[in-house]
């Protein structure tokens, strides 16, 4: 599932392939991923325009079309972008196509149809329900979030802090040496500060690694998650449990409750 690092890279990909290109036509193939706008409305709003800039907030991309009009993209569980000329290898699961006048195209691919495409006139208004971006939140604001629930549920609550999903949440807790069961209210100031630093570190490193697990540090939990191996730090068996319905991996030896 695309999380902050993935969406950051999608934003860069979009910028590289689409900014400044004039849109010849937009083809929306699924009503399911449109929230409150019709196909026609989006197609008409974008036709003949250029994409001007891309801003990411949490797991959302906001693409400026003209002053105070933004195309909003969310990638759900399985979404990604593919720019191409000629044949589209992902045609079957392509839900939206942006055709440019220079005969290049961008596909919004989403197998499970849990993504979102819409328009907004204000990023602030659209993002009212979202907390601050995980890479931008200040340390004092972060400290105030830990009042109730488990640490894992706080980090993954997009209304509190935007961008952290299941996989990187586990990695952040592993890096901070905190059990996912740990109660948010029981964290000391020192532990919260460590968690804050771990969050920024893990997210930035994942972006630097191009979200390819093979390029991520050998000491990361993600390797044990994928191959069911032992803890990359202490070699104890990794625990695999469900928290709030989400698959959770942690080392009971390195991560203390
Ligand atoms: Zn360990």
C-alpha cells in the first residue's frame, strides 16, 4: 500500500513526466474512484490546461492546474502512475488516462479501485480532516499527539499525522525500540523524541532508497517482514500479529512494551 515515501516518489515522477505538458484529453474509466465530481466535470476542467506544480500532503498529491484548481490523487491500496508513449502495459487496470498534445500519456493504474481522483479549489479545505504531514510536523506538535490508544494506532491515524502507513509504522517502531502494543499515554518525553527522530529518519531513508527494499539498510525490519527471517539486529524470531486488523511485525527482544 502506497505510504508517504511511495507517494513522494509518485509526485516526483508526475513532475518529471507531466509538468508543463498541455493536456489534450482526459479519459476517466471508473466512477468508483471519483468522489464528488463527475467524469465530465473533471475531463472538461482539465482539457487544454497544463499541470503547473505538484504538492504532496501525507498520502495525497495535489496537482495545480491553474490558480486555485487542483487535481487530487490518492493511491488507495494498489495505485501507481505510469507514463508512456505508444502502448500502455497496464491498460487492464488503468482507471484514468491523461493524454498530452505531444503524444505522451499518463496512466493512473489501480487494480483494487480504492484510489481517488477528484478536484479541489483549496488544498486547505480538502485537507481539513488530515493531520500535519509526517515529514513536516514539528516536535512540539508531535509530542501532543500521544494521549490515548496504542503507539501504532496514533502513528497511523491520518487525522493526527498524515503519511505513515502499516509497513513504515512497524519500521519506525523497530528503529525507536518501542513495542507496537505500547500505550501512547505511557511514553516518556525522551521516548517520544526518539520516536519523532526515528519517524523522520525512516521516511527519508525509504525515499532515498527509492522505496526498494533491497536498497534499504540491512538492519531494517522490512527484510524480516518479507522473508519471515530472524530479527536483523538480535537474531530473535520476529513476531507477526494483528493490531487493529493490520499485519504487524516486531521483535519482542529489541522492542520493549
Ligand atoms: Zn531484535
